[in-house]
């Protein structure tokens, strides 16, 4: 894992993180002015926030818009700092200005924190003691990208379709076809927006506190503007938690509202192993030998449900009786003797009802899809693999302890983590507002897992959602 480096120079601050070199340029308000990924420029303009206003104009339905942006500040207060944990932060402070340098009584403070494995958190504070009226668009971040993108992906806000969504709806958008100037657009905060090209991808997502984006400026969710738009020069990602520009519904911004945004950029290139699954402690030595002969070099042991009673219940340890544990130890020894690595599959989101903690903690930890809904069970065959838990709860600490127990009991070579994807949740014990997500504890858990296995194998299953962070941190990713 390459360390993040920071270099202060005459024109601003340069951050080198993995495969990326990012320029915070002073003449652009401390915003990102260049993003080189593997030597290729991904930006066609400065990336930052803005406040927009509208003035009526004769003969115009929409009116004339004016924008006051971070990137128009030519003399920001720009500095960097590095925490004891090695997190590099770049802090830019200034005033929102228009293209001619005219200001409004609103300042900004943007803090961008660079973590390992391509993870970036950028927080915009909009600062105004006296307040500023007549704003029709609060654009927290605008990312103008160069051309060459192949696909976009979105995880929808749980209420976008007009009702609770159990696990978060999603959509994929082909960016190679001409003729669609706005492949994605929504008034609701997306849980994730991603763009992909041959050199890797970029993911953007709000922090776990969705209320910060949904209701900071008005108490009603769904008054924003989130879009991926296209011109010949490339794509632009637009993230506005409040935008009623064409309706000319104006608001006053006052105080210091803050908006936290996660970004992931390509960080590392890893050689992917050839992987196969086995599902029972009764797997024969000859079966493992046959897999080794086919070139498999990593096995993952997944036994979340089989008909009968002797399967590994999610959250349970030891998973089997004494005889079953002996068989499990035999499988690991055989894999090692054949030159294979072997890892256990552990679900990040499921707790089986037979595990003692379920009786006392499941209601507090559960993933709740709607206020009227209870526990959601993943049924299979004549039983189930477990009920869904939210990582933004005490489930996080229970699961960490469970992982430590599993890895200490037998000589596993790493971890396979299933359901490594964020979910929206409305359990009021986990957060404020109508909905939150577990994206922040999920990323924390994946970082813990990478550190715990060290040079061992970390494999992830993302349940159909692309994740640049998963690609950066894991040795192998299964969609």
C-alpha cells in the first residue's frame, strides 16, 4: 500500500495517492484543478461547489442564471496537514465569487481528507453569519470529466421510486452511445454514482448521514438535482442537495451547513488469483487436488446454508461440532499441502437466528427498510442464511470480534467477505432523519479486514454493485 504524499508549491498543493496525482490550485480557490490517473488527465476544469441565482429576463422561460463558485476565488487560504494516523488533509477557505471576481456574503471551507486505498472524504462548509437570500441552487460538488467513459452506475435513494426500497434500486447507463445528454438525473440523493473506463473508475457517495443531503436546506427530501450530463468534451457529475432553479423557488442560506462527500479513485493494481468455492467440511481431498490441478490457487469456504442442521450459521463460532471442526481443519491442511490458500466466507450483513446474540440484539442491529417493516430474512431452501443487520450499529463491533475469533481458531489465509455493499436503513436507533446508510462503517470494516489479514487474501462480494474501493483494497472482487 503506497503512502499518500503531499507537496506544497508556488501554485498550490499537490497530493499523490496511489495511481493519482491531484492538484489543489490556489488560483482556482484551492479546488481540484488537475486529476492525473496513471498519467492521464481526468479533469477538463476545476471541480468544486457553487451557489446559483436566477434573474428574470424578457422572452426567457428559464431566466438568466449566475453562479458564484469556489473555483473563482483567486486568493484562498490554503494549507495542508497530516494526522498522526497519516491522513493527509488539504483545507481551502475563501469566498464564493462569480467569474468577474464579484463576491457574495458567503464564504466556504472545504476540507479534503486523503485516506489509504484511494478513499477521499471532502466536506464543504458554507459560511454566512448574515445569510444570503435568493439562492436557487446549492451545488455541493461539480466534477467536469474528460471524455472516454464507458459506463455509469447509480444506486438510488430508497424513496426515489415512491416507496421504501429493501436494498436500494440501481441503474446502469451506457456512455458510449451518442444522443443522450443526461444519462442519469434525480431529485433524490443517490447512494452512489460511479463512472467506469479502461483505466479504472471513480465513485461518489454521500456520507452515512443522508439527512445532511436530504433535508439540510428544506425539510422535504427530493428537492435536489443529481445528474450525469454529457457534452462532446466529456461528462459532468452534478451534486446539488437543493436545486429549484427552473421553478425559481429561492432559499436563504445562513450559518454553517456542511456536506460530506466520499470519493474513491484508482489506487492499486493487484494480480487476481484463480478462485473456486467449496461448501462443506466433508469435501474430499481428491476434490481439492482436482481444483489445484486446474490452476486454482485460492479456495473460499462458504457454508451459510445447506439442508439439514450441520451448516455454518452466520455469526456463529465454532460452526460445527468437534467432528466437523476436525474435518474443517483437514480441508485447510489439504489445501495448504496442495499449494492453495483458503479463506472463510463471512457475511457482513447476516446474523442467523440460532446465534445467541440474535435473541437480545437483532432488533437494535437490524437493517430496517421501512418504519412498518421488521427483520428481513434471507430465506433459502427450507431455512435461511440469516437476517439483515446494519453496520451502523453494535453489529459492527460484534462482527469484528467474530472475525478475530474465526481467524484465531484455524490457520486461514485471509477472508472472503460477502455482501460488501452499503444499504439504506431507517432504524431510528442508528441515525437521525428518515434514512441513513452504512457506507462509512462498511469502508471502515473493509480497512480493518485488510489490515487484519495483512499480506493474506482479502476477497469481497459486492452483490452486483461496482466498487472502486473494493477493487483497490481487495485481492479479488466478485460482483
